[in-house]
C-alpha cells in the first residue's frame, strides 16, 4: 500500500502542460505583385521559395508569451529569374502557458506554439496570394521540431570554442 501511495504522488505533482491561444494577429505584412508592375506574361510557371523564422518572448502579464512566425515567400519564374511576387508576413500568437518546466519552455514556445497557429497563417497566405492575382498558395506543413533542432545545431556550430586561460 505504501508503494501505491508513493507511485501516485509523483503523478499528482506533475501536472500536464496547459496552453491556451489568447489571440493571433498579423503584426506586419507586405505583398508585392512584381509581375503586374512589370507587365510580365501571366502564363509563367512559378518556383516558390519559403523562408521561415521564429521568435518568442515573455509578455508583461504572468504566464503569457508571444510567438511569431515570420515568412518570406518569393515566387520566381522557373524558366528565368524574373520575380513574380514577394510576400513577407509576421504572424503572432499570444499564449497563456502553465505547468511547463523552465528548461522546456524555450522549445515549447518555438515548436508547439507555432504548430498551433500555423493553420491560420496558411489560410492568410492563401488568401493574400489569391487576392494578389495568383493561384492561392497552399503552404506545405512545416516541421517546427526539425526547424528548432537545426537552429540549435547552427548556433552551437557558430559558438567558438573557449580558449584555455
């Protein structure tokens, strides 16, 4: 019976992480239809490149954080280097996060939070490109875990080794 109580106690102490999306919005956005400005032909096959950057920070209110997904989408003609359009967007989610250990908060903010707001960002990108005169761009899923791991590895490789004193 003592073993049952001991086994139940750690489970009672460890509560599941709690996350709520409090809001989401476009902080900054720019869409440039270069093809229309230059009068390029409309029957061009596009080559779309997407750059993704993530940012997260603590807000002034307790247990509130914001995570930003920054995209730069460039569409160029496949059979040339003419740029068709450029879309830059900074999409932000505001989250209430509780029961996440401090050492796990950074990855949580840069993996789980972007995963929650990405479907909404995808819809915005689709609408912007369609309203900008192009077929709606449906972004592929982004593997935020791989993105996070790659960024950590890149930062570690850039850190110079400490010199012996």
